[in-house]
C-alpha cells in the first residue's frame, strides 16, 4: 500500500519567483572572485600553500567555515521519478532509491556519473543504506528488503520477506544485522549471516514506523506516525527503554548525533534534539522550515542538515544554539532525503526526480 499524503500546504513564493537577497548576491560575487584567485595561485605556483587538496577549504575560509555553495555542484537526472532516499557509500559513491523502482549508484566525485542501475524491486524504493564491503540494503513498498553486492555488478544476493506493508526505512547495525521500519507498525531485526533470518520483531508503535537508526551499544531509535520516538535495547530482547514525546505530528526522520544525542524531523515543521543521557530530554527545538521536515542528517562539527516539504535544505549549527546558518534552494519540489558525503559535501533527493550534490 502506498503512503497517502495530505494536500500540499501553501507556501511563500517559490525561490525562482523571489528576488535574490543582496547578501546572497554579494556572497556569490565573492565566491567567484576567491575561486578565480585561488585557482590562479594553484596554476601559477605563486602560493605554495595552495594545493588541489586544500582549494575548497581556502575558499570556505574566505566565505564562512562550514557553508555550502548557494548553487548545487551537480544535478543528477538519471531517475525517471521521485527520489526518496540517498546514502553515501564510502568516499565517492552515492546510492539513490526512487519511485521508478530502481537504485542508482553514482560517482559523486566525477560529476555524478551513473555507474550502476539496480533493478528487482516491484514498487517504490523508499530507503537505501550502506552495509560495508560493497554491499547495500534497500527497503521498498513491495514489502521486501533487498541486499545488493556492488562487487558483483550490483547483483541482488538476498531478499528479505516478512513485513506485511511498505518498508519505509532500513539501517545497518554494524554487526551483520540490519533493522527495518515498516508501515505495519513494526521494526524487524535481520541477521544477514543467517541467510537474512528475522531474529527479532519489535512492537509498540501504534502507527507507521517511518525511520530507524542505530545508536550504538545495542540500542536502536525509531520515529513513527504516532508522533513519538522509541529507544529499543536489542540486548534486552528488544525492550523499549524510552519513549520520547514532544512532537505534535508524525516523526519522519531520526538520526544519531554520536554523543548521546538524537535529532528528529517532524511534520510539525520542527527538528528536535534529544539528550538520551538526560532521560530523553528535548534540549533544543529548531524552527525555520515552513512545512514538514522529511529528513535530517549529521554533518559533523556540530552541524545538521534538514530537507523539507518547503523545497529547501537548511544547515543548522547546534553549537550556536541551533541557529540556521544557511538555506539551500534549487529543488523544485519536496526534499525527501539528505545525506553527508564526506566532510565537505551534501547530497539531497527530491520529489522533483533529481539528486543534487552540494559543496
């Protein structure tokens, strides 16, 4: 069963209909100047401190540390329908899952060249995640999870069945196991070393499970259309050890921040930061998006990216009280997924059918 969406809310004028702010024009002008100077210094050898490896960091130093270009570096148009999920595979490869029922593997360092096209799912691919050693997992609205081996030309090496509705999220647990969240309100844990056997089924959510993420130490987080986040301890038989409440609408994305904190994006247009060491206390609420927050990802250095139904990506600095330090525009429809590509790049997938790479 495909997910039903409510009517799209009204927004302010689209970015292309709105005059470009003066500060954005000035920043774009400065970027062009600095890039030309740095490139000339690199080519001429006039400045030994400039090298191909640090060219980007030099430009960032002039324009503001940790900020992305106002325009995306590459726009990938290989998919023929909406892109629901993007994930990094190592340093250079990017996987994307789409409503066209395929997964594309692209090289983000070579202009987004498509390297492989994976076919086999019979409905929308909602989620993709890297498993390591050249393997990839995908969850689909055909109710299955597939494991792909990129070292074997993208061959599907396992198909996991058991869910009774659309698989909305998959995440690697790091020990040969995989977690999946489903529209059947359940989370399943699969052991890939045992031919993909389902070894645990976690129940407790009262609506669709939209997102799952590994927290380390045998724990897992999940976000649901019941407006809550649950923390599960797999070492205790999958016991729910915490339930985080605060969002006033669907929790669509959860991501571990690596320091005992968790970020969540919701249809209440907000992002919340939770401290699990403080009993799951909400320590920050980030506001600014004008519509549903559909995806969040950690960028490192205390920064966070979010994709929204308002067609934008926002970059937040948690060390500055959750200040929004940049808004990226370019997608012409909902931003369904965002993921970090190394330390200096960001990828996004959209309902407009494109993947964009930002740096």
